[in-house]
C-alpha cells in the first residue's frame, strides 16, 4: 500500500518541482495524485516502496529547512535595506481596495452580530 509523503495542496509550483526533482535524483519511486477535475481529491506525492520512507522524509525535511533559511535570509536582507513591504505600503499602493475590504469586513460583522443584539432587546 502506498504512503502519502507530501501533500501538494497550497504548495507553490517551484517547491513541488524541487521535491519531484529531489526524489527523482535520489531514485525514490513515487507517483503523484492531482486534486481532480473538481478540486476535491487530495493532491500529493505518494511513495510506492515503504523502505524508502525514511530516506525520502529526511531528504524533504532537509530541503524544507534549507528553503526556510533562504527565505528568512532574503526577508532579513530586504528588511535591513528598508525594501520589505509593510501593511502601510500596501495601503498606500491601493487605498480604494483597502477601503473596500474594510467596508466588507464591517458589513459582515454587522450582519453577524445584529441578530444577537436583537435578542437582548
């Protein structure tokens, strides 16, 4: 029976490609399932051979740790240079979008709370 090694739901394409390449380079026998036509199935990478599980898990863990360290270093560099985008930067870039989101949130909160306020009256 196959073992789910890596869930692909919400994984960036470049990371999924790197994982596939890593498994192929290390001669790990795997297959992939998609989310299906309606997106309700589980996309993932599955191992055929149970004996390769420990090796595959170790390779993926090492890859993800290195990816995290690269992303963190990039973030720290941008922050040190003052180029990291902040919430204020995003609001300045698109104030109408921010205002629309704020109005939508307020409306959702209002209609969510209104029935309970009517019970207290």
